[in-house]
């Protein structure tokens, strides 16, 4: 079965909007344009990748021996029967776009399927995963998030847990997160109230002294959850993805297990939880962000599910770069104006048009 990839980095925003006619922000559209060939590094040989100008960009792909074929939107009505569409993530808007561009409806998920996936992508699924992991292990690894529906509840939680994180239900990769340092502060109150109006609830969780950010990169199919890679990454001051380590899967897993010797047991419990909660209803990629944190005695604890991204993630990219392409270094999305000689671009750049590039930086 041929896979057809396309890059829609605004997937979380589209899920939050919920409608088929969501319009991407200018920045999201710029990222889509600049990084539209990023899925080429994820795609298996023989796959198709949707882009704006396939005739102009195919030479760039071939020069990197990526073994995929680029197609334009006008070719979507002609894709081979049985083609499996694999965008960065699914939303009602993504389905509508593909239909609008001529993709055969029979090859796309139904609106009912996508709505079920949108429900699973809600952050309350992380609560279910926490409780399932606790049940499987017979012990709690860290406090689970709580879902709250009023500003008063959110402020009360923030007062009990200074510096806690307050998260919008449909958001990911560090977006839609507030840090509640002062629950009465005007900006926090306005933003929390606005999020509640738009999305109906907020997820609140106590702050942990994080010592390592990492993730399981998973594929769901036939009711099973399979680890396809690991990622070890860094976040910025706003909890947004900043960069990820590129190395072999074995090396990344060793780094995690060396810090937390009980990782094998936790990993199995997380996968079992996904198979019980997510995999029966979803086919495709997902990422489970996790972290290690400092305990009062100085040892490290583990948070088994900081968030679940029901889509491809940058961790899938870094895992593929290390596993399939033999690269090593650090992956990041950088403004073109800030690139250095140590940055090796993974996406094409056009003078005066391209603002962002995906790169692997080597020392």
C-alpha cells in the first residue's frame, strides 16, 4: 500500500477549532511552506509526498537519495487505489482540504472517524493513561492532571499548587500552556477565562522539577501499539519544543534507562495503556511525551504521560533520522537568518522566500 504524506503543522490549532473550514495562521502557513518536504525523511521508500511545486523540488529530493516521489494537489484525484493518506495529523479541516483538492473520499477517514480521533486527542486522555498506568503498576508515579471547567476551580488549584501548569485541551508541543505563578494576575485570569470560553475546560497539573524530557514515538495499527523510536529533547522557557537529539534508537533508549533503571516496566505499562485506551479506536502515529523529575530525596521520578500528540511529532523525525538515515547531532527548526556552518539543512531554502529551515547541527 502506497503512503501519501503531507505536512500540516497547524494540526493542533485545527483540532481546537474543530470545524472543516479552519484557516491557518500566517506563521503556521509559513512553516508549512518552508518545511513541506520534512515528511520525506519519515516516508518509507516508494511513498508519495504532497508539495506545492513537485517539478521544481524533485531534484532536491533525488539528490538526497530519499526515494520518494513528490506530487502536487492537482494529482490527488489520480493517486493509486488503496493509497493510505498520512498527513502530519488528522482534523476535520485536513479532511476538507484533501477533498477540496480532489482526493478520493473513499481513501480518507470518515467524518465520524476523525471526530473520534479528535475526542481522543483531547488532553483528558492523558488523565486516563495516568490512571491506567497506576492500575497496572499498583503505584502512582506522579500526580495526574485534573480537568477543571470554571475559572474559580482553576484559580483554587493554582493557589494550592504554586507554579502549576494550566493547559488547553486541544494543544500540543508546548502550545496552549499557561504557567500559573500568580492565579490572581490579570493576564493569567484573562487568558484562562478565554481558553475556558473557547474549549470548555482546562487541564491543570502540579509543577515538577524536570531533569529530562523524552518521548515514546508509537504507531497504532490493528489494535496494537508499537514503539517506532525514542526522542530525547529540550524545551524552551515556554515549554515548547526547542531541539531534539539525533542518534540511534539504542543509544537514545540507553540514555533514558541509565537515568531511570525502571524504565522497562514503565514503558510496558504505557504501551498497554495505549492499547487499551487509544489503539482500539485509532490507526496512525502518536507521541507520548514523558519526563524525569527530581524527588525530595534527590533521586529521579518519572511522569509517564506529560502529553499525548495524536499525530506525527518532531520526535518521529529525529527517530527516523537516527534509525534510517544514520545521522547524529541535534535537530531543530531555525530561522534561516540564524543558520551557521554547523547546521545541515533538511529542507530546501529559497532566497527571499524561506524563513525557517529544519536542520541537524553537528559539532
